[in-house]
């Protein structure tokens, strides 16, 4: 879902809830949970997640031009100048990508808080099943696990390759190692973000939509006449 679409507000407090009946409450609950679920795991959210990941890699790759030129055996002024210009452009891409990634993590926390408030209003089988979103959760888990695996592999492969061949024997030397470790870190961090998002959502959905021993309209508890002693 696009971030420009307004986020559903939290449900009104119990003392001012004025749904005419349970069906109306369930309708509003379903609409809010569907919208919040799409904000967490929907296809649009996944596209944004991958877009920000590619921005991070693009920005770091442009910075890597300077890193590899600094680590090379011969550093001529023209190469140095081109590397600095490219690195400056790369930082211009990298900074907003980092900000967008951090912002998305903060927004996810707000969305989960509102999702819990709406989910605890009532229970409804079809709505609760959609909220769990097992297919979308599995897609996020699979993609994030692959990203973590690539990051972990690069984190070991780049230093191992440098030690095996001799650091000065690599084109780019230390700069190439630094660039490779940065690529691995971007894979690893984004994979952890996606994996945490999927696991947290699945656990949260199972907790707030799980079976209850007693279900009661929240408005009826205060209106029930007292029992005679």
C-alpha cells in the first residue's frame, strides 16, 4: 500500500463507541485490519522494501568507486576526481535510502499498535484468517532469509578471499574489501528487518486472533444488571 493513503485511525475509546450493532463493528474492524495488514506485508510494501534496498546498494556502489580507487596500487588525479564526484552522488542516494528504511521501521511499530487495538475489539473468523496472511508472511520470510544468507556468505567470503590471495593482490586492495563488507552489511541488515517484520506479524496475529474461552460484547459488561446477593 502506498504511504500516501491515510493510515486507519485507532478505534474510539470504549466509553464513546457508538456502533449500532455488532455487524457494523465487525465491518469497520475488517476494513481497518485489512488496510493495516497491507501496510505491513502487502505487495506495495514489499515493492517499497526492495526499492529502498536497491537504493542502498546503488548508493554504496557509487561510494565503492572511490573506495576501490583509493585501495588501488596507482592513484592518478583524474581517477581520484571521478571517484570523489561519484562518491558524492552516491551519498546523495544513500542518505535518503537510509532515512526511508529507518522511517519504515518506525511506521511499522505504529501500524502494529493500531492493529492490536482493532483486533482486540472482537473476533471474526474470515477477517482473522486474512490478518494472519500466511502466504505473504512466508514470502517475506523466504526473501529475507535469502538476503541474510547472501550477507552472511559475503561477510565471510570477502575477507577470506583477501587473506587467501593477499590483500595487495586484489584489484582495489583494502578498498575492495571495505566495499564488499558494506554490500554484505546491507544485505544482512535488510534481511533482518524483513525477517523480523514477518515473524513479528505472524506471532502478533496469532496472539490477538487466537481462541478465547469467553467472548462478550464490551458494551454489555457495564450494562449487565448486578446479581442479587
